[in-house]
């Protein structure tokens, strides 16, 4: 594919804000709205809960540093595919690409769409969405976003910008709100579990 300047390569149609939005959107997924309660319930108290998040953060930083070193060393589009191809050859990179296409990406997309549909049903209880209704909402979301991306990078980045600003805005409200509503109970047992 050639761009408007006649040079081979991908078209540069995203600005800095859109590029940062894509990165933030990849790092802060729907999991931040669905998993903290489960982790807190498993941890049982604030100490193990915070330790789990700190360890996960350290692992995430180490992974980011690896990519920060690899990206300028191999400035090509393709991410991990390029790095695996350079290190191990075409066979492993080919397998990685197709395994992500058939194994990882569909599962992640389905998980995010399902989380959206579940929260959508809670936000609009008047709709009375049952399991089938939530599946329809999740499917419509996937199809709608796929169509937006088919229209081009610019339309996809606009939608990404909107979702990222909304997501970060909600997190900021929760964090700042939590600072003003600190209670001693927040630092004791996180959940009350009953055994039947």
C-alpha cells in the first residue's frame, strides 16, 4: 500500500492524542470495571488485595520496558509478530499471528462486549434485558465497532478517543471520590462471604 507521498508503508492518519488513546484503551480495558471486586473477594482484606495490584503493576511495567526497547530497535508495524519473526523466524511468527487472530482476539473482544452488555443492562434496568438481550447488545456492539473500523482509521480513532476519555473520566471520578470518602472499614475485610 502506498500513501499520498508515493512512499511505501502505512498511512499516518492518527495524531498524537489518538495514538495515546489507542494505547490507553489497550492498557485500561473493561477488566478494570469487572475484576477488582473479584480480586478483593479472593484476597479477603486490603493487604493481599493491594499486594496483588502492586505485583501486577510491576509485571506490567517490566513488559512495557521490553516493548520500549524493542520498538525503536525494530521500527516496523506488527508489534510482537515482528519481534518473534526477528528472534525465532517465520514459522513461530506465522503461528503467533494466526493464534492471536483465531484464539486471543475473538475471546478478548467477546469478553469486552459481554462486560459492556452486562453493565448496559444494569444501567438501564427498565429494558429488562435477559441473557438473550445481553447477547444481542454485545453482538450489536461488536458489529457496530467493526463497521466503524471498516470506514477507516480516522473514524475508528474518533470512537476510540471518545471511549478512552469516558473511561479515564470515570476512573478519575472514582479515585478522587474515594479519597474524600475514606472509612476505617475500607482497610479491613473487603467482602462478607456466607457459606451455605
